[in-house]
C-alpha cells in the first residue's frame, strides 16, 4: 500500500473519529474502522478505571457482555499487560504458560498494544489488536499516529460529557462540609405528617348480609355478581330435591296416621277398651301434621329474595353452586351504591397511632392518577388475619362529601396520615423499632 493511500485512509478515519457524537460511537470507530488502515482479526478496547483496565468495546460487537467467557478471560489477561503508555508488540511465545493457554484459544499469535494518552501523556485507555501476521514497524507507526488523534478525541469527550452531579460536588468541598452537615441536621427537625401505606378496597359501609335460611346445598342463582336488584327479587335458591322427598314421605305418613285413627275410632264404638287407642292414634296424627308443616315451611324457605333494593355483592356463582351451607352462613350482601367506603388492612408491623377523622387517600389500581380522599371512621382494637393471611388492623373510612364514588369492589392502596412528627423520627422510626426488637434496649 502506497504512502498516499495510507495517508488518505488515515485522514478518513481521523475525520470519523472527530465527527463521533458520543463516547460509544468513538469506541466503535476505534475497534472497527482502524481495520481499514492496518488489517487485523480482532480488536478490544480497555479504559482505565480505578487503576485497572475495564473492557468497554470489541470489534464486530455493538456492546460487550462482561460475563461472557471471552470477556472474562481477556479482562484477566489485561492485568498482565504493560501499562507504561508505550506501544508494545507481543508474541505468544513470550507469554506465561497460563496466558499462553487462553491466548491460543481466543487470539491469533501476534498482538500489538496501543495506548490512548491525554495531553499530559498519561494513558487513559488501551487498545489491543490481534493478527495472524507479525506487526511491522510501519504498522506501529501508523497506529501510533492514529491513536494520538483517538486520545485527543477521547479526552475531549470525557471532559464535555454531561455530569449529572456537577451541582453536588461543590457542596462537599472542605469549606462547605460543615454548612451542608448543619443544613442536613436542621432538616431532621422539620415537621412532617406520619403516614403509612396499606392495601385497601372499596366496600359498602352498611351492607346487609344475605344468609342461608337453613342447612342445604346452593342450587342456583337468579342474579349475577354486582347486579342491581329490587325488593322481592329472587336472589338464589337451595337445592329442594331432598325436601320434596321428605315432603312426600311426610304426607304419606300423615295419611297412614289418619287411617289408623279412623280405624281406632270405629273400633271404639263396639269395644270400650279400644277407646284408649283412639287418643294414641289422634296424637300420632297431630305429630305427623306437625312434621308435615315443618317440612312445608322449610320448602317455602328454599328461595331467598331481596328485602330491599340494592346491589348484590358476592363472588362468582360457580364458587357457590353445589356448595353445602349452614343456617346463617353469609352468601352475599345487599349494598347501596351511595353507601361506598374504604376498607383498609393495616399490617401490625406498619401500624401507627391513628384517631377517627384522620385523612385517608385511596389510589385505585384502575385510576392511580386520580386519588380519592376520605376520613377514618374506625379501627379494630385487636388485629385479625387479613385476606392475605397477614396479622392486620381493619380500618374503615368514609369518602368525603361531594367526591365521585368508585364502584364497590375496586382495590388499590390507601395512605393513612397520622400525627405530626419530626422528619428525623419519620426516617428512623422503623430502623429504631428493629434495633430495639433486636437488642432489647
């Protein structure tokens, strides 16, 4: 290759380096574009980081995975490279047995080490080129000239790179440290309101429970979950197959008892001794009549109807159909849409002192940017297990008047505010509690 051609390629690569807009673009140019001047098989670039070189770029790759086998080996190999800021040609025969084993696996036999220096002559980065052919003096001369430009561009980009913390560093100068420390100490005495976050749900505050009127099996539902119902509407019914069988048996038993009583009365006309059997037979009739009336009453209570207008709140119908229930077991609730409130499960570990009237903010999962405001009404005296099996206090809050009421059943996160405390107490309350729990002091 002629000198004129080398000069033309050198100028083209230098132009690309000067036009690089980011450090990443400059790294890509160094490990890839240099191939046009001096061909090689592989190139890797290291930057000086805390006294050691860190792998930042490799030829043919947009980004480097530092946990790949090649990256792990080449990073370990870089620890043994010269760091005097000069160009070095390395041969596999001069390497230690440990380095030679990995060298023969990952790299060709001939390497050249070219540093990037700043204006003070200090090496800030290192580029390693690998080739199957030995590196000539002319190759090293051209690489040295090109990397002088690379070093200039690299230093300029490092100095002009945006520093996110440029406004913080002056605060920590020696003359400002006491001022900053004093300001932070005074900030710990700022009054803030103690608050806590807990899972919450929109519920009906005065919902009426609809329970099973008797023992049985749920047969069918006449309404869907969260459906509006009117007074007298059928809600659900129990399976009446066993009751119908009992009703038929009770009627047959009554007929038999009535027939026996009639026979006893006929005998009493001819036999005075049979008059005693009449009273027994009539008593048995009254017993069977009572049993029939009881079964008929139970049959009438198979269907459960709404006592007033509202919304039927219960889980999926498939969770109830065929399920045995006991007398008094709640199946659903009837609630008024305008009676919505907030139910919060405050974990014992997060509990703070709360009084009725404390402000509550509800952030629904469906509308996280539109919080609802409310006030605390009551809190349970003793913790109970929440639906998530966490020992928690049950809190109930009412929405503020005039606010838009969300649909009953929606869930979200509630922020409950307590007393005013110092910022230092707010920040260190939990660590201090854990410290006392651990140390007993």
